[in-house]
């Protein structure tokens, strides 16, 4: 099901040509965007689960050495 949803979103973005979906670290992306060009930011950060996720060729390591490492990583992303 997730694969189908992703394909529909990609197809919709291509047809409309008004929207761009960025699937990357928001700190990197936000530096390259013009001011006042963002209508919506959807953040789905890691949730300190202690697991490695691997689904549909998308891997993410959500293991941290402790709470402070996680807080130090996420704080600048929430302040954008």
C-alpha cells in the first residue's frame, strides 16, 4: 500500500508542476529555499525507538546513544 501512495504523490507532483516534495534533512533543504516560499512543512522525525527501519528500500537508523544525543540532533530541526 505505501508503494502505491508514493507513486500517486509523485505522479500528482509531476502533473501539477507547482509542488515539490523534498525527502531529505530539513536543515539542508531549508538553506536552499527562497524566503516566503514555503506553505507547509510536514516533519516526521525519528522517535527514539532504538530500531533500524528498512522498508521499501528506505533505511533509517533510529538508534541513539541516549536522550541527550537525540535532543541535540532534533532541537535545530524544530527551530526552523
